[in-house]
């Protein structure tokens, strides 16, 4: 049954669409220019820890590229690089397919920090932004972190169940 | 040296390094101005744009409904104000018609060429926002007008209130709008806006950067003798081809000496609200024959 996996990818795409269309309406007005929720990335962190980091790497590069091309403002490749790299690193450090909830939430927090910091670093290197890291941390990265954390909590139970089902199937197929 | 080679013999590290170099090359390549997009990019943008179109509008309606209920009480006051504004508008319209006619006949008697006469005949095409990129540095919108509708890179995009941004990339059915909040004097791609005051055309300055911390635009290179003052409405001057004439940008919040003392700098509060995106207008300037 490979269908479950494909459905997961399709849901990721749906999430990507929702991120650009519905989420801006859900946010309070004063937050709209402050946070940049990247929900696809959080799901990929789950994939990276509970499934396999290579899958997450490939998905991260693909969905990052999608984001880059669709919202092509300055350059292509930032999101692709950052999403692929940070999901891979997180999966590499926390190689625990049975990670309990607190550990997974730590991964979400660290991953979110890494993601936003790397993104800021790239923009800074190409001098697309002039604000200092401290300011950015306080005004964008930390509020972002809160949203990511809450989203991580919401999807934790259903997503983990699905990912474990996929893992179990794969194990069975390998045994057979 | 041998050790280094051994380290590079590690295949994974090698792949990571190559990938990193490729990504940086890709970013560097796409950073500069590009004439057109390649077809895979266009295809991807249009396909995703189609899907986003389905979601954005209904979400906007639902969100707008709640907001409308919240605003119900203010409707009466707003209506009163609008009536006054409309009365004034009709009075001025009569005056305006006389002036325009006079202007036209003067132009004709001065033998203006056709291109000169039509220079300021802008047309405004309504566009629906179909998705929003919330990235705080690289802020952009996707709108549902594209190459097929004649949109070109560099056209200005306005909301009802004022200038919002510039078209940065165009595919067949959608295009990306780069907001003026991404303007930066050091950015190789962004152009400064030559600007003046709405009521006093003696004022001249260039808006070329946006301060993220205070959420204000900065207008620089204003002369010491300039009559600019607080609460002046700043509009684009339209001397260059980049921005059409008379687009509303914002209100002067404060005027201070620049760092070097020779000129003045004004902070400008943008008139457009950079949130709750619905309809925008793309400003089409008349074709200039080369």
C-alpha cells in the first residue's frame, strides 16, 4: 500500500496552498506583518524524525523550490536550501524513530530557530535586509516559533500515527 | 593533504559541498534582473496559481464577512463622510472638465505629438490577489493577471489607498508583486521613486528605502530650502519610466537633517495597508514606440 504515502505528499501540497491563501486571513491584523508561518516545514520535521531524514531532505528541497518559484521576489533557491538542509540536520541529530512528545517538540523548536536564522543569514549575506539579528530574533523569529510550536502540538497525534503506520508497512514489506 | 583527500573521499560530504555550491550559484544567478522566466517556472506558477485562486477568494469572503459585521456600527458615520466627499468631488469635477478641455486645446495649438499627449493616459486593470508570501524580508504577492493580460515586469501596483509595489515576475496567468516594503538602497534590483508633494510641486526627494523597525519609508535627498512639512501627502513624480505620475505613496511623519547635514530626510508613513489583501490595480502606462 503505497497510497498512504502519496496521500501524504498531496496533503503537504494542500498545506502549502493553505499557507499562502487561508492562513493570512486567520492571523490577527497586527500579526500579519510579523510572523511567517511555514507549516510545511514543521510537517517535514516530523517526517524527518519519525520516517527518514532522506525523504524529508528530498521533500524539503521540492517544496522549498515550489515556494521559491511561486513567490519569486528576489531570488530562487533560498527556501529550497534552507528547508532541505534544516530538516536533514534535525533528522540527523535526533535519530529516534520512537521519539516521545517532549523530544519532538524540542526538535520543532530547534528546527524553527535554525530555519528562520538560516533564512535571515542568507538574506543578510545577499544584503537584502539591513536589520540586526537581535531585532529580527525578537520581532520575527520568536513569534514564529510560538506559531510553529502550536501547530506542531496540533498535528502531533494524527501525523505520528500515520507515519508509524507507513513505517510498520515498510518493515513488513522488508521482512516478506 | 592526503588527509584532506581522504576526508573528501567521504561521499556524503562531497555531495553536500557540491549541493551547497550549486545552491549558491542558483541564488546568485536568479538574484539579478531576469527578462523572462523559463517555461518550467511559468508552468509551475500557473498551476499553483490556479489552485490558490480557488482557496484565497472564499477565505477572503468569510473573513471579510466577520469584519463587516464588526464595522456595521461605523457605516453610518462613514456614509455621512462619503456624502460630503462626493459633493465636493462633483463640484470639482465640473471645474476639472473645463481645465482638461482647455489643457487639451492648448496642447493641440502647441503641436504636441501623439506620444506626448497620451503620456499620462494611464489605465488601471483590476487584479485579484491569489496568495500572500508572509516572508518578512522577501515579501511578495501573487495576482491573477499575467502575460496574457499584457502585464509587464516593472509596472506599478496600487491599492485603493496608494502604491503597493512593483510587478517583479510575470508568467502566463499570474504575476508576482514585490512590495515597496522590500525597497532597500543597497538592493541591486530596487529602484528609488522620485517623489513630490501633492499640493506643492516644489518638493522633491527620492524614496529608496523602507525601515523595517519603524515601518516607515525614507525619503532622502531633499534640499535644505525645500518647503516639505509634516502631514504633506507624498506622490510619485513620474519623471522616470519606472513609476507613473501621481501615485499616492504616503504622509510625511517627520522631517529631519540627514546624516551629512547637506540635505533633509523625511520619514513617510505608507498610505497603503500591507494586510488583508483583496483587489489591487495594475497601472498600465501607454506604449512608447521605440
